[in-house]
C-alpha cells in the first residue's frame, strides 16, 4: 500500500476535484501557495494539523474524511484486482473487455 502522505494527498486532490475547486482557489482559502498544495497532493509533503483543519473546512468535510482512502489503490494493487476480476468473467465478457481495451489504447 502507498505511504500515508501519498494516500492523503490523493484523497485531498480527489475531494477538491469532486467539489470543482481548483488548486488556486483552495490555496487562496487556506492561505498557502500552489506549489505547496501540489507537493501535498502528490504525496511529497505532509502538512500541519492546522493546515489539515483548514483544508477540511475549505472542502466542507470532516477531518476524518480526509483519511478515508480505503478505495484508493496503488497501481500494483489495481493490476492484481483487475487480473483477479478478469479470471471470473465469461468468454463473452472477456471479449467485451478486450475490445474496450483495444479502443482505449487507440485513443493515445
């Protein structure tokens, strides 16, 4: 599992985006700067308890909600889960997944 800084940063970013708040808007509310918030969201920096309180208030969530990241998976965990789920599919479902992946790869 990813470290706590990376998980917390990903969760803050997820909540911020779900509320259609830009980094610039959030840093204005919490009294920080974009570079600092970017480092927090990318798991490169941790923040003080006071900053956590400000971020939670700005996102209109409880502080505990910032730590609700059980649904956030690392790339390796995600790949393992996908492979496990694929092993339970019918041939028809597998063909659908294959075609969907093929189409996704063509988008790049």
